[in-house]
């Protein structure tokens, strides 16, 4: 299976502060790969570098054979990125917002209509798409934003905390959507601090804390390796081991 992402010794520093410290990992094509860890662990910084929003301090990243620095424009043509704090234009209806975003990506009316139709289906909002975004709940808005992110069917979707702050029902629906997109051939890289949630969604996870990846594997592999009931216990075992080694 082709490797969609190859990350080697990736770092990002701000003065003397190391937000990300020499991490390496690979993501297979069509895989759902999650970076999990607490707030401030380096998850968002990593995703922003892969999305070409931030420039790495050192290291390299290849996305479908394209270097994120040398081939940044080409990379942007095959990926899509959903930041944790993304927002939609509240004065527009859901339909108008999707049409506006489709016009930015499309190069013709037929393609733009296909983008909008696909996004509308993903939202599951149906008649509520006629209403203005300002009347939407947080869960509805997040569904709209996820749909906008994947409307072009990118080869790689980069999702930062896609279910952050959502209730159980909306979180479950978004997780199902992400899983369905993967089955349709989309590679997904996402971040979350909700380790129990990610355990049931991702094909593979990397546990990150203080800018460093401590282990990578499937949820089952990691639980067996650390004799843990869930990924939260794996995380605690890894971080406690790190403290002892220091």
C-alpha cells in the first residue's frame, strides 16, 4: 500500500520553545491516522505544518510524493484542512455558504454543483441548509465545515479536533462521516485529545506529548503492549515512563 504521508524528524521551534521535537511517522493511503494527546502536546502545530500553513524549523514531509515546502502549491491542490477554530459566514444560509466555497475551488458550474451536492449530502442538514448559519448549533456548524473541507474529495483531509466541544450525538455522526469518507478512498489525518473517542475511529494512532511522539500503533496493539484497558491508560503509562527516564 502506498504511503500517503511520510514525516521525518519534523520540528517546529519558537525561539527556545520546541512545539514539535523531531517527530517521525507514516500514514498509509486510505488510512485514518490520529495524533492523540493533551492540549498543548504539539498536535495542532504538526497538522498546520502538514497543511502548509506553518513552515517547519527542520525535518521533511512528503505527501503523496510531494515535498510540503518545495511543492507547497501542488500539495494544496490535493489536501484540505479543517482548523479546530474554523468558522462559517453566519449571515449566509448553509446552501449559500457551500456555493460560495465551491466557487473558490471549482472551475466550472458543473464541477461546482457536484461539490455542493456532495457537501450537502455529507452535512445531513437537509432543509436546515436554507437557514442562516447563525441559527445553527455548534454541532450543525461543525458538520457544515467538515462538508466544506471534503467537498472537493481531497486525497488527504487534515482535521484538527473535528468533534471538539460537541455532544455525543453530533460527535458520533461526524465520526461516522469520517469513517465513510475513508472507505470511499480518502486518507484522513486528525488530532484529538479525546483518546476514548479516537480509539473507535482510527486505524492507527500516535501518542504525542510535549512535542514528541512516544509510540505508534493500532489501539489494540498499544493496549496489549502496555496492558491497558484503553488509550488513556496507555498515555498515562507512557508519560509516567518518560518521567522516570528523565
